[in-house]
C-alpha cells in the first residue's frame, strides 16, 4: 500500500534527501518550506508534492494538516541556525530574540506540526524529528532547542506509541552539502569537525535519510522514544 510521508523543511539538505528516499520507495511525499519558489522547484525536481508552510505559524500548519490528510510518516526536518539579531537592540532584548528564534525554528516547528497531525496517523506510523549534536555540547540557544526537542520526543512517544506510532529523534553530527551554514563554514572549522569523527569524514544528507527510512520500516517498530546519534563517532554514547 502507498504510504503518505510529510517532510517539513524538504526544500534542501537533509529534508530533501529524506523526501527523495521515501519517494524512491514509491511513497506519496509532501515537502514544505517557507518560500513558494524553493518549494515549487524542489518539489518538481524530487517528484513530490510541495506545500508552502512556515512551521512556526499555527494557521499555516493547520491548513497543511488539512491538505495532507491521513499520514504514515512525519519527518520534522525544518530547522537551522536562526540569523543573528541585527545590531542596535538592547543586549537583553537581543538575547531574548535570539533564544525565541532558535526555539521557534528548531522546537516549535516540530511541536506544532506534530500536534496538528497526530490524530491522522495510521497504526504503524512514525514521527521522526531531526536533532543535533549541538544538544550535547556548547550549542547555545540552538543546542538548547535541539535538547528540548529530544525531551519533548520522549513524552510524545509515551503518548503516541500505545496507538502504534513510534517517535524518535535522529541527532545529526556535522552534515556537509546543505544550506545549514549558509556558506559561512571556514575550511579550518570543516577540518576540525571532520577530525573529531572516528571515521574521518563529514556526514551526508543520505546518511540521515537512510536512518530515517529505517526508523519508518517494519524492522524498527520496537524503537521509540529514542535519540539515535548519526555522527561518525564525534559524540559517543554508552
Ligand atoms: N547540516 C548540519 O550539519 C546539521 C547538523 C545537525 C542537525 N541539522 C538539522 O537538520 C535539519 C535540516 O538542516 P539542513 O542541514 O538540511 O539545512 P538546510 O539545507 O538549511 O535545510 C533547512 C530546511 O528547513 C526549512 N525551514 C527552516 N525553517 C522553517 C520553517 N519555519 N518552516 C518550514 N520550513 C523551514 C528550510 O526551507 P526554507 O528556508 O525555504 O523555509 C529548508 O528546507 C535542521 O533541523 C538542522 O537543525 C543539520
């Protein structure tokens, strides 16, 4: 049977790779992003359905849910580093704006989208949210938002797994080839991020997409409430 998959933030990088992998498995895939031009071109290139939706906006998210209908897999990939607050703001005002922006983009996007869709999951469904290694180290407001995403996921799993819906976070290490760093990553920083992995390579969007497809597969039905680290050993767990 054809599965229906929604990938928020599917216009580039990790979300786009995930959307393409599910589409290759013949799923009916919806992607979202905030801008009509990038949503349209990415949807066409990937052979999926595009919906313009800012996942921090409750009205837009509610309309998205009506458009998608019944759902097998939700991937909350929308996120990223919120832009720095322009100069001129008072220090505490700027700090507040920075934290609110990162919490909105990296936590509330997933919370709102999942809440709007959680009654539409079929039994055997999956919610997969993209976290970050930044939650484990000096990640500032971005890392704190991703840490909160993992904490929220644990409660979500307790709520949805009795109805047959698994809920997991994929905590990604450094992934190259996306718009995440917006061209702002120096060669030196790239080398340092690769050096701290055990396998001495950057992650790829497909590394994360493969994990997402596994978490939505029959072989992963007893995995829920977890944070799965995909980072080449840059952060290890016991
Ligand atoms: N790349 C890395 O090294 C890395 C590492 C760890 C975790 N991550 C996480 O992986 C996820 C994907 O990032 P990426 O590296 O693939 O970066 P990316 O290429 O910049 O992709 C981010 C996607 O999110 C969308 N987006 C951002 N805010 C949104 C919002 N409010 N509503 C809807 N869509 C929104 C963007 O589309 P529009 O801008 O068009 O809206 C874009 O499709 C993010 O959650 C990021 O935090 C990335």
